[in-house]
């Protein structure tokens, strides 16, 4: 019997972008089960509540084939180290998306610290494709806040939520 390899893909996902969705799709090729872990990062000043972000993620993955959806779980976490969360959900892999060289410096430090604390959990970096390298949730929020068109950076569902969020402010 094959051992199930579980991976965790953490992030604030505020909101989830086309780049995040690409990493999720590609991650499913590497793991048997993927736990998407939206977390609270007060320092980033979230636009959407944790509950809203979980709903948005679930809405976006609803378009995946059933076999893929069955392998994905959305589990929020807060007030704990990522490595502890990985252990809690039984993940042997942490998946991190990289957009640019500037991401790498921070991410390599995190990966090394996590490896020191838990040597049995590997960190895998997935480089964003050239279509998505420049997309960040922060930039998407800034564009939406200022009335710009974010439709090419997020799903239609997220685009509508952004429009609603900023039209009510």
C-alpha cells in the first residue's frame, strides 16, 4: 500500500490570484493530498476576513475536476509556526511559490529554519510561470482599490468579490 504524501501550501491568499491557482494545480502533481492553509497575517492588513478567504479559495477550486477537489483541503491556521501546522495536518512537504529573486532570500531563510526544526519536512519551491511572475495579492488589491481592472490577475469570482468590496467602501 502506497504511503500518502501530503503537502501544505500556506499563504494569506488575500485574495487568491491566478498565480496561487497555478501553484495549487502544479502542487497536485507532486502530492497525493494538498492542504491549503490560509492564515492570519495582521502585518499585511487583510482586506478579506479569514472566513471570506476560505470561501473564496473553496469557490475557486470548485472549478477543478472532482478527483482533484477530493485531494484538496482548506484548513486555516493562526498563532502557530508553519512547521507546527505542517506537522498538525500530517504534511511532509511545504510548498512555496516564488515570483522573483526578491522572494527567494526570505523563503530560503524560512525553509532552512523549518528544516532545522523539523528535518522530515521538505520545502519545495515552485517558480511562477512568466504569465504570473508579477502578480501579487497586494498589487491586485491596490489596482482594485483605485478602480483598475484586475480580471486578468484573478478568477471571475474573485474579480466580482473585489468589485463588491471596493464599491461598498
